[in-house]
């Protein structure tokens, strides 16, 4: 019997979507307003979901205090109020799309969890646009 527990978190960050190896015109065609050279911000909403067996002693899949600290240390402290392109090393050469941000978050959190727990990241870039990644 497996149960999924989820915790929501939040961060504000700025980004610009572009490729250095493309002309401004091509970047403009593909990324539109997201190619604004002066960057723009989003209020990202994050849902971190952990799936596993209920521990017989504690009754938990994972202690939510532990999960909260993992998210704070690996995501909020690293991304909140940052310019993702300029200040977050993972995006130095990686376009900070919602898709890529979700993968980076997954790769930061997964090693912090026990091997028997599955992880899914859901990231809202706007209230209507969201992506999810579970390591596949
Ligand atoms: Ni954007």
C-alpha cells in the first residue's frame, strides 16, 4: 500500500528564455515576451509529492518537517528572489523554462530522500500553466 504526501512551496524568481547561439530575431520568434533582455518575474508555486509505504512505527510516509526543510534548503534558499539565468548555476547554460526548472528541482530533492520513496515535482509558472516531472 503506497500513499502520496505533498507539500506546497513558493518562490519568486526572474528569468529570460533565450539561446545564446540564436539571433535575437529567432529567440523573439520562439520565446516572444519571455525573451525580454531585461528579464521578467514569476510567482512560482511548487508542489512536491512523495510516494511510499507508510512507516509502521510513525504512521508517516515522510515527516513533513523533514520535507519542508529539504524544500527550503534546496529550492527556496537557492531560487527565491533570484535571477535564475544570472544567479543560479544550474541555469548558466540551461534555458530556465518551467520544464527545466522542474527537472532541476527534482534532481536536487531526489538525493535527499530515502531510496524507497518516489518523487514528483509539479511547478506552476502561472496559475494556468504548470508542468510535472517524476524522473522518467
Ligand atoms: Ni517567463
